[in-house]
C-alpha cells in the first residue's frame, strides 16, 4: 500500500507577488498581462471571491473584479521559489514527481526522515515551506495519486486532507464526476445523458459499457470511480510536449478558429514557462464534426522565442489543412513538442553560425 502526497502551493504566483510586495497583501491580485488576448496566470484568494480563476480571459477577470491589481508574471522569480520548495521535498523522499512549478506528487511510503505517518510527513513539509519561503501549501494524503490530488484541494488554502484506504468509497461516492481528471464539460454532458452526475452513479455503470462507449478512457473512468490508480510516482520525467485544447459548444468552420487558436496558444505558452526545457515543434490539432483527427506541425530553425511567434506559426498551420471549406470542426488544440534541455538548444543554435 503506497502512501502518496499531492502538495499544491496556494495561489502560487499571486502569493509570491503578495509576499514580495507588502502593499498587495489583502488585496485582489491577478497575475496576468493586460490585453484583450491575455489570460489569467493566477489569482489571489481575495480575487477568487469575485469569481476570478486561472486561465480565464484577463478582460473577463477585470469585469468581475474592477478593483483587482494586475501584475505581469515574473517566471524567473517563481522558478527560484519552486526550486526552494523542490529542495524541501527532496529532504523527505527521492520519489518526487513535479507536475508544474507549484505542485508535485510525493511517495512517502518509506520517507528519508523518520516520521510516524504520511500525514505527519505532509505537516512537516508544509511547516518547512512556511518557515523557509513565507508561503503556504495544501496537501492531500491518500493511497494513490488520483485520490491525493482530489484531497489536496479539499482544505485549501493552507490545509491537509487525508483519505484513508477504508474511506475511499465513502469519500468518492457523492463527488461530482467533474472531479475526475479528464472529465470536462463535454464528457459531463455525455455522462449526464446516461443518468450519471456523481462518482457513485458512475460506479454503477458496468465497466464494459463505459469501455464500449468511450474507449480506453471509459476503462479509466471505471477504475477512478472505484478509487483505483496504480500509477507510481515517477521522478525526473522530462517534459516532452505541452498543449491546450477545447471542444466547442457548436461546430465551427476553419476560418472562424482564429480566436480559439490565439487563446489556446497563450494558455499553452504560459504552461511552457513552467519548465526549463525548450520546445521546438508547434502543433495544431483539429477534430472534425465526423470525429476525424488531424494534426499539422512545423519545426522552425529556431524554437519559438515569444508568444507572438508561437501563435503566428499555429495560425499559419491552418493553411496546411486540405479538407473542403464546408468542413466543420468540433475541437482545436495548440501545442509545443520536441522539448530539449535549454543548453542543448543553445548549442545547436550556435552551430548555425559555425564555419
């Protein structure tokens, strides 16, 4: 039986800004560039009261909270704090799987520092984070990654929630199916058509039926409904690709996809700022109204160095879609792939000017 922690820094980017600028404390802070095409990177808890959330358009955040203080993101500072937090994790276990700058899974089944329980380990880590960074973190403690991630959100901010093995079924049963990773609005609608809105109701649907309707994802749904997740914590997994995608409420023609591509490109680009690796290949993904999936990609000589360049390439990839103009699309995605270490990229670029 594994003992897994999911530790998530509370409103990380916004909390760093409030820590470093006392005038921002207690005020609604939105970490975002201003502009019609910008999206929110993070919102302080004071801003969240007004409904402001990460990844929403910045103009909407401004409408929801006119008194919000907009602060442009400073990823250099955020990465430095993230390294501090990661070092604290490493004192307690070598099995650390970072998900982003502000969250990670830890396997503390056999901790490096003597501890009476996984809960005590989580509390010790949170105490060290508070003491050494002046920031707070929330933790979920559970037998697997799926449950730990849900639990970490339960007592936010600055809290711990424990799901013991004997409590798994009772914990999951009343939860909305949206709590299961991968169940977005479209999948929620499909499940609702089956009379399924909670995890308990999902558990009653035979696994074979879910598999027949939703393929391999249906199999995962059946497992998650039963609290099953055998994935181990995998440390030092290098980023290979980062993307963002969206399914439309109604199908759209190719020439109406630009706003969605721009929005998703910014969302994906912000996510790439959370890694020290550099992506080289821009990918555009489309799904037609007949569920045909197309991908178009381009690898420039020099990796995209800005959001504008990344977006321009993604938009240009539409020109390589050779389906009839009458085709409608139900999904679009934008991503960056072919990630390499920053030093490798710099070396290869230097080679362009040799000889």
